[in-house]
């Protein structure tokens, strides 16, 4: 699936050179949705576009501490060898917040041309190709929330001031981020402070195909860079403070026709405004909810966000305009009909969230699943609905035991992902916390 260098890639390099660009970033999305990057002087970029840029083969499957995790396919299994980064010409962009710098997002392959099938962008490409084979183009939008903190980890301000005009632009970094994203080609549509002190949400237009997760990946990494330049830390950690709001990343999806471009989820003749295809897609997401949940809420910390009365779903449900449901149907015209999955956290990887939603939903269309009745609103209080996994181990087991989902996402990915996450989970289990010391040291 990975591409070799194209004439357009090389033409882009020459245009950049003429415009004074001196550095090109070759960016590889890793399992966590962060960027593993090499910076190349512009004079060397064309050669690497043609041959591929070498990078350690296991860079994208390192755990959250960047530990080399045995059994994740690209470490000891290949003698700790290299991969080659192949730039995708569709992602070429000048980086407006970095001096004389441009970037490509890259796919990855081994020297012989074999792709690294466990990598997130490859996993998403599989579902994108599946959509195209079925005659659809997916459109995905992401709504990341994040905190901006001092470098010592303390908030810029406290209290609950959602939509407050002073808090909206409390630091110049926020308006600068909006301006840079628009210049970067990521069109911002709204920006505001969120529920908790020092928390923001900035939304951008959905993207078709790979542009959806590519834009979310770029936005999250850019936010951290721009905050760092201001002496601040932007964090997409799902629950940085026990007494503060969690950070989510509601994910929106619709399918359009490859032939005419119309939205195939809408139907004006239906009472809910939804088509049979939309209901089948939703039924697939509900059928596979336990399997995809580890990709929507991938860490121990993510599960600390999932509480009732916080607009974070706790069960497998759907509803119209119900903010407590796992799936929410958005009101509006049938032409704009789409599904919002409210389970993803801000820390989730947009490529894996997108792949999970598409894999599950397309299964529902292929099997012509019937959508169950909507939950009684609020969905989180409907006792008839099955709860979502309550632990990382349960969620990982849910993925591995879902045969159709494993087939769709690929066994290589499932092996690498679950092995990495279980290693990370074991490190968490081995950690002695302040609570344990306070609870047991003196009395016992």
C-alpha cells in the first residue's frame, strides 16, 4: 500500500527550495498518534523521497514510555533493523510555526517493499480501501479537548468558565494556534475554553478519506509544539486531574457516494432522517463496541474519564441528540447526517479510532444488521444496555476475541497493539502509588 516517490513529490521539493524552505520533516504516526520525526535538510530531501528515509523499524510500536516491547513484531523479530519512510505527496505542507520548514506524513515499508502492516496509518488505509470497494468515501471529523498547563503541571487558571470570553483567549497561544492551523491547511471552525479551568476545545472541518485522521494527527502534534514555544505544555491526557473534567475527542463519521458525492446516511423520508445504510453502520458499531473500545479509550487514565453525568458514555447505546449515549445521531438536514461516537478520549489515536469505527460499521452494512431501539434518554441510565468494558484488560480481551474485527484490522496490528498495551499495563500494576504509601506505611 505504501507509495514510492512520485513526480509530484519531487516537484514539491523544488517548489519548497525556491520558496526558501531549508528543512523537511518526515513524520511517521506511531501507535499513540504522536509523531516520530526526522528532520532532513532540503538538499537531501529528494534523494530520501526516491529511496525512502531509514528509521528504526520499531519506532512506531514503542510503548508510552518509549520502551522496546518484545513481541511487537518490529524489534527482535527483525534483528532491530530499519524501515523506510515513504512520503505521501497528499500531505505536503509548509509548517508555519517553524522557521523555513515543511513536512510530509509518511507511510512505511521494509527495504524490499513490504509494508509494516501493524502501523496505524496502514490499518486505516485498509478500511479506506474497503470503503472504496463498497462504493463509499468516508468523511471523519474529530473534536479534541486539551489542557494548557504551566511547565510544572499546574493549570493556568481554575474554576468552571466554559465559553467565557476572557478564558477563551486567556493566553496568546490560543489565537496563534488558530491562525497557524488555518495557514497549515486545517480549517478551524470554532475555538473556546472548555468546562474545566485551563481546558480548551478547538474544532476543525471534517476531512474525506485519509485527510480526516491526518488532520487530527497534525493538529494534536502542532498544539503541543506551539504550546512548548510559549513555555507551556498542552496535554491531551484524558484525565490529568482527579477533580477536573476529562478530555474527550468526539469522533464524527459519515459515508458519501464515490459516484456522486452525496451523503448516503441521510434519508428525508425517514422519521429519524437516517438511511438503512446508516442504521446498519450504527448497528455494526454497537455489535463490535466491546472490541473497538480499547482503541477509543486506550489507557488506564482514559477509563478514569468514563463516569456518569460527565457526558462520557458508560454503556453500549445510541440516541438522538443524547450526549450520554455511545452513538449520537446529530440533528440537522439529511444531507449532513452523520454519527457521533462519544467514547474516544483526547489521548486516542485518530487513525485507530477511524479504522475502528469504519471496520465495525462496514461489517454492519455487509451483514445488513438491524439497529436496536434507541436507549431511553439519558442512555447512561437505561439498565437494559450492556456496559462498556470497565478495565484495560477487559477491553483488550474484547478486541482479541472479536474474530470479524481482528480480520478487518489485521492480525499483525492486533498482536502488536495488545502486546504493547499489556506491557504498559504491567508497568502500571507494578508502580507503587502515593495512595498506597499514605494508606499503609504508618499503620502497618
